[in-house]
């Protein structure tokens, strides 16, 4: 990917991960996650996975991209969805 290509989308992804999961992605990580999400959402028949295989594939890809601490935060958030919404109703 050329520098500055999809810059807005990558910054948006960084903001989303920070706001929803408390994970600060550096620029390289954000670009890799962006490309992975683009591939995942492309509707391509390149990969034909069952639901469980898709979850394991996503987990493996993100494990490659994130640091161990970031991955643990992500795993905790996904296994405890009530904790993902940082907004509090007062």
C-alpha cells in the first residue's frame, strides 16, 4: 500500500480500536488490520470457512499483528462483550 493511501480509514480504525477496546495501534499495525479487514469483508471466495474456522482465522491473523498485551485485551473484550462499551449510563 502506498503511503497516505487510505490514510483516513487507517486513522479511523486506530480511533475505533482505542475507543471500543482500549487498544492503541501503531501505524504499521493499523495498516495491517485495515488490510485484513478489507480482505475479510471483500466477499471473496478465496477462503471458504465455517463460522468456527473464520473465528480461528481472525484470531490467528490478529495474533500475528498485535502485541501479546494488545491481543489479550482484544480476547478479553470479545469474551466479555458487556465490558466493550466504555460509555456508562448514569
